[in-house]
């Protein structure tokens, strides 16, 4: 079981650099991370986007689908917390929408393209009530308020941009 000190260290390491950003700079950083993800996904052909090195790995399209769905879920959590509302079990884990073939890639790319503007709206709505006393548990970072969940959007997206970049350099990638 993870201790509170381990959670605190992870939050400080991963989220700490964002705590000093102005609100405008934070929104810009998050928006730019989603733009990087969208550009990375757009750089894959439909065939490349569905390629997987093996059954245990995700394709670029699956990564995009995961980020689009999880941003919706994280956005919902962030919005609830900002309003001082508790997060319940039904607020977690939407099922994947990507079915796995190249016909779905354009839908995934469209949903990823829309995320940068979605996060701006999410932050603007959260700042209106700005309740930081209510928290929800993140399995990797522990209990976090809405602002910390918003910071987590950046960490989450950046990790998946790296994941897409690694796919390109994986042996057998369709170049």
C-alpha cells in the first residue's frame, strides 16, 4: 500500500512545477500539451495509427482514444470537485470507443483535436467556484483537489505523447 509520504513525493515531483504558474500560463501549458498529442496522432497514417508492436501494447489510435475518454472523465471529476461535490463510483472509467480498425481513426483524431479547447473551458468553470477543500483519490497521486486534478491532465497527456513517439521507433513500425 502506498503511504501518504510516497503520494506527497509524487505530487511534489509531478505536479509541483505547475503550482507556480499563473492561471493563464497553466491553461496555455495544458492546451499546448493537447496540441502536441493531436499533432503526434495526426502524423500517423490510418494504418500506422492502428499498428501495435504486440497484443499487450496500445496503438497510437488506442492511446488517443484513451486520452479523449479519460480527459472527459478527469474533466468531470475536476468540475465536481471545483463545485465542492463528491466524486462517486459512476464518475470513473468510461468504456473505450475505438473499435480497433482504421475506419475509426478519423473519429479518434477529431476527438483529440477538440481537447485543447475543452480544457480551457474546464479551467474557466473550475476557477469560478474554486473549491480546493474537496478531494478525490488518484490511485497514483493520492487525494487531490480540482486544481491538482487539472495539473494531472498535463502530466497524463505528456506521458502519452511520449508513448506515441516511442511507437514510431519500435522495431517493425510501418514507416
